[in-house]
C-alpha cells in the first residue's frame, strides 16, 4: 500500500494546526486548510502554499464536497476545545467523501479510558470514528512547551507552583509536534497508522525543575495553595500534573504512569533532535 500524500487540516490556527500544514507542505504533501467562513486564520503565513477552503463544519454535504474535490486521504483535526463537538459532523463528511484516516484533535494528555471533562469527549469521539468504520490515529504529546508560562502564571512576575511540584510530566515543543505528525503521516505505511496511538515526549521534567530555570533568570518561584482568581484552566491542569497525570505515558485504565511508554513513539522519527524546555523558552 502506497504512502499518504493528500491531507486536509481542520482548525489550521497558529498554535498547532497551521504548523502541521507548514510541516506537511515542507514534505511535499498536497494540503488543503479547511476553515469556517468566519475564520481569520486563513491569511496566516503558516498556510502559504496550501489550498484554502471554507465550509460550515455542521454542513456535512459542503465539507464532503471539499474533501472529494481535493481527493483528501487523511483528515487532521486540530480544533480547539470549544469546537470538539463539531468533529462529529466532520467525521460524517469524511465517511461520505471516502477519507481513509482521521487524526482527531488530541495533541495533549492521554484520553483513552479518561473519566472526566475533555478526556471523555475525546474518547467518545474515537468510539464514534470506530462506529463509522474510519481508522484513526491519536497523538499524545504532553503539554506544549510554549504553554508552560501560561500555566504557571509567569505574567504575574513569578513562577507559581500549585502543590509540591515534583511530579514528572511530558512536554513537547509545538514545532516538534507538528514535525513529528507530518513525518509519520508521510513516511509510515497506512497499516502502521490505522487505529494506532503514538506517544511522544520532547522532555520529561517537573514544575520544580522548570522553576529552577526561571529562578536562574531572577524570576522568583513560589509554591502556593491556590492560583490567582481566574486561573481556572491553570488550576485544573496543575492539579492533574500533581497527580502524575501529565505524562504521555499515563494509563487511565490502570490509573498510573508508565514512564517508558511516554516516549515510545519518538523512535518513529529516527535521528531527530527534540527541543528542550530551556531552548524553547530561552532560559
């Protein structure tokens, strides 16, 4: 079976979707960025060289028409949390258009067997793809390195750690996530991609270790019992990480971390030098 060469990326914004588009184009793939008509991301430099199409994600016929027109083999969803429900109609359109592989919007913590919040939403969607008979490929990457300052309150002038901060977690640079995604999708045979899960880890660290890097730049580190008002996502995430659930190797069924699994997918990109927190955050 030949390698995949034609892709559609839904949610091609500046965080991860647009970077995946750019990485696929650099590998010579045919890429269409599918956006809502109201999207402002279609003029992003990351999409230069890609075909641009717009459609209401809820309109199955319209989305299917775009996918058929561009002979899309693989659909990659990088939609944000608020748009996760839209994946169902995009999957329906993919089925109608004969898409061969669907990459759902994961790119974070392991969701298989998850029991709460977005973990359940993403896990249920994987089951929906299976019910449609569409093979899927899930990427677990840990926290994006670029998000660490956001989740530790660096904008307050301090590096805030909720709890002890010594639990290990996985973190991977955005460009590494995009590059890895594009690499495996264009270099591995479909049989190795269908209904598979790839777990990667650019670096295994802890908030205490990252805090030490910030301290070396004269940014004080403070252990707190609560984060500032309005830090809802930050509180949730740091709480999960304190339990060890921030690892790409976390097993929701066994409710424990399997550290050796966290970087099990890294070998699929032989010779690649994964970026470090120190390098990405310029610490």
